[in-house]
C-alpha cells in the first residue's frame, strides 16, 4: 500500500463521517501530511498563529487556559477521530490561538495547512458538518465546566474526577495534574485528598491514588 492510500485508510478508520465522501478524502490526502509529535510537545501557546490544523489518528491532546498566577484549567481533551475546534475557529477567523495545547501521549495526525483547510471547508459539506458538530459538542462541554466551577463543591468534583479518570480503581497522576484538570491549586487537591484518605475513601502514595470501597460505594 502506498503512502497516500495508507493515509486515506487511516482517515477512513478514525473519521467515519468521511468514508462516504471520496472527493473529500482525496483532497485531504493531497493537502495534508502525516506528522508525529512526542508526548509533552507544546503545540500552541496562547496567542500563537495557527499555521494549520491536525486531525488526530492516535494519542491525545490537552487544551487548557493558564492564569497570570500560573494556575491552569483544562478546557477539553482531543482524542483520535477529532480535531481542535479552537484551532479550526482561529484559522477560519484568522485569529491567534486563544488557549494552550500540549500532547498527552505520542501523537500521529494528518496536518493540513491553514489555507488548504479554509479551501476544504468551502468545498466540502461533509467537513463543515463534522466541524459544526464538534463545535456544538465542545460548547456543551465548556458550559458544563463553567457550571461545575460555579456551582459544585470542589470535594464533589474531585470524587467524580477520581472515579472517571481511574483505571481499575487506580489513578496515576500527580497532585498538580489533578489540580490543573480541576482548575484549582495543588495545595487544595492535597488537602482534599488527605481528607478523603482519613475517611477511608482513597489511599494516596507517590504519584498514585487508589480508590477504596468507601469512595466507590458513594
């Protein structure tokens, strides 16, 4: 299988909506190039110009905001089969990237230059449907995030976070990582985890949080 055919196959595999649009697949392959980024690669800093947009085949990307004091809050994560809607909007609007983005794992993606992406958006309804649907999904997620921050207690948010992010009852993450995802400080996370540990809901060790029956039964 040649390189172009392999790239088209990856698009078909990870972006099901594109499968029935051969013209879009052809134009995607012609316009883009496959890139690989290592874990921890800073894709954007806030204000950077968007030279292009990546459609993710593997890995993950965290999009986040950072306050003047250095506190971070995660806006959303990009998984295979998605692209960054903020990236798309800044290309369409010809504006700087309004957040920060960093890879969470080694990533493989199809990178499409900004000018080519604008042309593809104008030419292909399938791509417009995909982008607008993703925009709607992200707007709902951001609204939920605002609601959580504004109206929910941090200890309740932490419990839900631990259950959602853990695998087999174990979350391997630093207190700072948890704080960044929840939009609070490391000190607050450490204090809340200590309280949960005293209640028998978690066991905390270095870079690892074990969920106990007390938490899982709540």
